[in-house]
C-alpha cells in the first residue's frame, strides 16, 4: 500500500504541472489585464506610465517567461503578491479563507452521504413504489434547478419574507457581544442556507447513483442464494449487497471534490461568505493573476488528493480488492 501511495504521489507531479500550464495559458488568453482595469478609465495615464506599471507587474515579459518565473516561485511555496490594492502575499489570503471553504465542503459532503445513501438504498429495495417515484422527482429537480437561482429563492423566502435565517456572511453584526452558545447558534444559522444549496445538487446525483448500483447488486446470484438460505431481508441488503454497491459511490466521492470546490464560487459569492470561492471570483474580476493561479493550484491539489483517497478507500470498502505497488 505504501509503495502504491508513493507512486501515485509522484505521478501527481506531471499532472499538476499540466494543470498549471493550461490554467496559466487560458488566463492569459482571456481579454483584459490588471493594468487595463486601472489605466483605461484614467485620462491622465500616458503610454510611459502604462509601460512602467506593466514592467512593475512583470507583464512586459513573454508569457513563457512569466510562467517559468511563477513556477520557480511556486516550487518554493511562494505564490507572489496579489495585484489587488492590498498587495498582500497570495498565500496569506488563501490561508485565511481556505478553512472556511473546506469546512463548508466537508459538512456538505457528510450531509450528502448521510441522506443520499439511505435514500438510494430504499429506492432500490422499494423499486417503483411511491417513495421511489417521489425521490425520482426530487432527483430531476436537483439536476435541473440552477444553484444560484435556488440560492436566491431561499434567500427571499427564509431571509426576506419569513426572516428566519440570515442571508449573508458567517456572523451577525452583534457577534462580539454574544455568549459562547449564542455564537455557535449564530454561525449555525448562517450556515444552513449555504450548506443546503451546496449539497442539493450532489444529494440528488449521489442518491441516483446509489439506487442504480444497489439495483444491479441485488439482482446478482449471490444475493439470491443468500435469500434462499433463509436470511432475513435486512441482513441480505446491508451485509451482503450494500458494501458491493458502495464501491462506485466511493469513486464518485473523489470525483465530487472538484465539483464542491467549483460550486463554492457560486454560493460563497451569492451568500457573501469569505471563503476561497468568493476570493476566486473577486480575483477574476480584478484580473489578479497571482491569486487566481494560487487558488487553482490549491484546488488541483485537493482534487488529486481526493482521487487518491477514493482509490485507497476501495480496499476498505471491499476486502477483496488489494492495492499493489
């Protein structure tokens, strides 16, 4: 197992390198740059001043030279300084916000697993029942409803009309004056809507995958044999069929990591949550190249690690599978 993990970690290096090349190239092809955002609306800017600003940011160099310089610094864990007005180190800005994004995504993923897996199992066991048809409608809604539109509807209903839940940020204005218990409740209220929006689409898809896998497994011969031996249905489903049906879901967990991180850009921006998704959106609008690349690299690393954990989890979910070096 250790040899396999080491081999996968080594193979991540060229993959990560390819991701950075593509991301850097696409970013440079996009129209606009941080200098034009500052100079286009300033009538006092002359050509000489524009050249000095571009030289200050290193934008006067060829693209491949900019990339090699950025790559050299990145290998030393130096993502440079932000092009924003604060001019702070990129790594500091990311470290401030990444715990919030990871917390939201972990809670969303746990919610998806706790709800989607039982729904998928029950839908398969009670195929074509009223429960199965109801969850099918729920799945179609989950796939069809845009995340940002759902977020706005929930904000209008629970935040504006009913005034039950806050609609932005992670804390209330009077957070500093609250006690410990009140602070926990306040943060929990702020997290309800963002986490629900984040988990809604994944919940629908995961439950449908679980249902499909379970239907395939319970039709296998060994499940029929287990029933013929006189085992009760609960033992047949959860002891013999469930673990085998769980294997494809384990793979989807690793693949769901980039989806959750990408979805953070939408709901963190809509709900004004100071996470990595909101920082990425703001950086794109300001053409803050160092911050954009730093967030993309962090997201790529988390995605690759998620895929590795999914592969390792295979051997945990099914002892018949052994990972070799």
